[in-house]
């Protein structure tokens, strides 16, 4: 009778351990892969360069400002 109780406790311990480890593995995989799957490409994170030249049939004048240098203070 005592051996049966010990075996039942051991089986419960093993099953609980398997459930807890499975849960921890799922959390670790979620931390590793879900943020990259949910990330949205931010256009501000990639540097976009201005257009310097465009082929046109008609002669036109354009005024542009190159603001792609950053936010350093000018003196």
C-alpha cells in the first residue's frame, strides 16, 4: 500500500514536471519568434534618400530640400 502511494506521488511529480517544462518551452518559443512575426516595417527605420533626377519630356524647374542628413544642429 505504501509503495503504491509512493509510485502515485512519483507519477504525479513526473506529469507535473512535463506540463511545466512544456509550458516553459512554449513561452521561450513565443518570446523568440512572436515579436518578429508581429513586427511591422517602420518606414522611419530605413533611410530614404531624396530623388535627385527624374526623366521628363517637358522642361520643368523643381525646388527640393535635402533633409536626409539627420537632426544635428546647424551653427
